[in-house]
C-alpha cells in the first residue's frame, strides 16, 4: 500500500524536552511538508523540503527543526524553544510542481504536559 | 505571499439541503486552487483542484467549485448534502512558481440526518 505513515499517533512529553515526530512515505515523492493544525487556524506550514539534504522554513518554523537525509523520510523535532507545542502535526508529500496535490499522513497529536 | 479566508467556521445543514462554502484568497498573480476534506478520524484528502481552463470544476462525491477571478473566490458547492458529508473542509492556494501551499482556517460542516 502506498502512502504516508506518521508515528506515533499520540505523543506525550514533559515541558522542556525535545521530541521527534516521524514521517515516512513510499510514494516516491520528492517534496515533503510539515504542517501544524490548531482549531480555527487551519493548517500552517512549518517546514518543507523539495530534495534530499535541503529544506526551507515555512510560516512558523521557530522552535522546530527538520532533516531530510533520505527521500522517504522527513522527521520533525519539536524543541523546548517552541512556546506552544501542543497541537496536531500533519506530514504531507507531493510530486514537485505546484499543480500536484499534496498527500497527507494520519497525523500525530502531541501533548506537552 | 498568498493567503486564504474561509468565512464560515461551522455550518449546520439538514440532509438534502444545498451547500455553499466560501473561500477567498489574496494574491495578485496566477494561482492554483484546491479544496481538501477531512472526514472524522481520516486523512486529509483532495476534493477538487483548479489550475486553468473551465472555471467550474467538478470533484469527487458530487462536489464542484467555481473560480471567479474578479472576486478572488473559489466557493465549494453541492446541490444536496448527505449525512456522510459531515467533515471539515479546507480551501488552499499556491502560486505556480512554488510548492508553498496556504490553507484557510477550515469550515466544519455538520449534516443532520
């Protein structure tokens, strides 16, 4: 089955700890994205990557970091510098080119206690 | 950068009622437009998209949207909703020169049986 997997589905962390969210795709897509979804605010872009070993900041990159060492994987680290990390995080991928739709994973709900 | 406004936060309809969800974007140039849907507990998925040509676009499950350039709008419509259309709907836009997609805040649709 082709698709995007995100793990875990629910994640709990103590304040002050860094946490890494996993995103893997087997669609052979070059571009991958991380969004944060909050009620009433829609999806906001955190980071995106169009090629291995390269990535760009989105609108709300502060307090987050990413890596893209493999085409299939785009992990997101929520650092202790992120002031309000509790949220629903969505990973997506697409073929390069703005005409192409983005395919989304099931999301990870992060709760920082 | 482009931005998207969805004015209806929560819409409640009875089955068989007609639906129109508003979407306006702000960007001076050519844009690509999308509607995504998030059913309860499911992944975000594409309903329909517009790049060029006929401004009336038909999507899955009987949905359609009309691009009105002069109004910077891309409203979503369905003549007769079903209980299974209960979901959150997101309008999104990107510019042809990049993969950087912007989403609206979303509209939650509740269809009463």
